[in-house]
């Protein structure tokens, strides 16, 4: 088994695989590597790395292996530096951020928000007015 870093050169979303260029192997491009997900059976997670993204790969055989995740480098810095915050940031500027210390979640959407449910929606909290101004201020 070996571990290597590389740069994504192509993705295959229908198969959940990507090819990776390995600088440590003179720029050799891997066979399609399966992307590791947090769940694939009943609770499913999905993401595809972007072309050019730095990833960490583990190889189980000569050309078979997995992309186990992406990592930040000099060219790509983390979107937050506060260890109390968890964030998912999208390329269009939209993001979801949770601050565990402040107990606050923030959602910024650059497009539409659609909520679909088979049940009721309940919102508890302070009254608000459009534009984000609390009516209690």
C-alpha cells in the first residue's frame, strides 16, 4: 500500500471516480480512482473534486486506489481560520457556516432557496423583518 498526493486531471461523476496526476511519478496520470465518501448506502454523501484540486490518494495495488480527500496548500487557503467554525463554501460564493462557540448558523445563497418537505415547517425565535433586521432591536 502506498500514499501519494496529486492533482485531479479529470472526473467521472457517474462512477464517483477521478484521475490524478502524480508529480512524484514524473507527472504520470493514474487510472480512475474511487473517491472516498462518508456514506453510500442509506445515508449518502456526494462530492466531486474539481480539476486542478490537490488530493491525497491511497493505492491498494499497482493502479487501484482511492482519493481519500482534498487538502489546502499555498495556492488554496481555508475559507475560515476559526477552529470553532465549520463551513461549506461553494464556488459561486454561497456558503453554510456554523459557529459552535456562538451557537449560530449562517446561510448565504447566491441564487434561489427551495425547501421541500412532507411535513410542517416550524420556525421558533425572535420576530424578524425582511433584510435581516430583528424587530426587537
